[in-house]
C-alpha cells in the first residue's frame, strides 16, 4: 500500500473516532498566518487538536513542514498537536531482550 493511501485510511479512521467523541472535525485545513496545512483540526469546547498523519517515509520527506506546524500549534492556548505514524518502525531487537 502506498504512503498516501495508508495516510488517507488512517485520517478517515481518526475523523470517525473524533466525531464519535463529540469533536467538530475539519480535514485538509490551513492553520495560522502562514497557512500551514493540517490533516485534521478537531474542536470541542475550548480544546483544539491539530493532527498530522504520516508514514515514516512521508515524515522523513516532510519533517521540516511538520516541525513548523507543531511549533506554531504549541504557541496557541488550548491547542494540542498530535503526530500519528501509520507504520512506525520497530527495533530489530526489542529493548530488554538480549541475543
């Protein structure tokens, strides 16, 4: 499965979960004066969650953009930034297990 497909599928899952939890949800929205793109913006009461969904490959390619978005969101009162990885890499040898 391609990165874009994997990310899109996870975004749809998160949107369903957030709506079920009572959030108003927007997708592919812009944030801030620099119009930084966010995959999901979810609002409920005074809380706003900005979500980026990435595969390890797309994160590697877009790390500066994601970091800029995260840094901006962290300056906003009542806002939280969440980065969701769709295919996190596992270590070859789990921590605490010797070979």
